[in-house]
C-alpha cells in the first residue's frame, strides 16, 4: 500500500539510537490528515487521493470549497494535496491518516518550499567567480559580465544564468529515513535536513528509490 501524509516542519534536533550514536533529525508534525476526495479511473481518468491537513475556520472558506468539503463530509482544511496512487482501494473519503502510517526504518521522499532569499546576484545565486579587485575592473567586481550572443542570434538564450529571484521554490529530498514516530503527538523524526523553514508545510510519501 502506498502511503503519504502532510505535515508541518517543527525544527531540527538530535536523538540517540539503540547503539548510543547521535543522529541528527528533523521533527515534523505529521497529520492528522483526512481524505477529502477520491478519484478513480472510471470517473476522472486516473486514480488519486486528495488529503487535507490543518483546520480552517468555516468563514475562511469560499462557497466552492465549502461545497467540496460538505460533499465529503469533512471539516474545512487549510492545505490540500493530491497523490496519484496505483491502487486507491485502501482509502475511503473521511479516513484519518496519522503519523503512525509510517514506521521507523521507512524510506521516504519529503517535499517542501525552500526559504526565500529575495533578489540575488549571479555570485550568490549561481556561484559565479568574481573579478579581481586590483587593477582595471572598476567598481564592478560582482557583476555577471557580458551575456554574449552579439548580432547572431541577437537575443539572450532562454535559461541564461543571471541575477534574479532566489529560493522560495519546490524542493524534494529523496531517500530519507524515518528514525522515530510518536503516534500520540503526531511527530515523525527524519534523519537529516528537510527543505523549508520551520513552520512550513511539507509532504511526506514513500520513496521512489526504495
């Protein structure tokens, strides 16, 4: 059975394993989540499960979304994510998914939104080498330099590495390992770093490399 859950990154800490080794972990508040919609190949052309996480006041939901939640018979949720599973028979609308869906030792993929760092130059964004600061360069030691192309093809190639917005993008870290699960507090300890700032929403699912 394929598994997935939505959570909130709490922060990093360290725990000791059974051999006394220090293991750096990221703690994620995973769930409880609710299945708000189930899609089938017959009705929608593909099999998927929509999961909601985080309570939301009824007056914060617009009418279309209110009808969506009322149809499923679940309370409004702040975050909705859809997961395409090969087999969705194990899930039903209204099912509750908790942290104990995963167990220590499971291999998982974690997706989050990286920290936004605003507008950045080419040195910080793409690790460009800067110019010498001695003679002849003037006050432009951190500039990107010429972007080339000249009269042919008279344009800048798409994807050219230049200054621009850095961070705040979807990042997936694959093949992480679950170290500990606290079912009562809905906490999952994951070995290593998880993308995104503390308090950010993350998605945990079975690793495709497992």
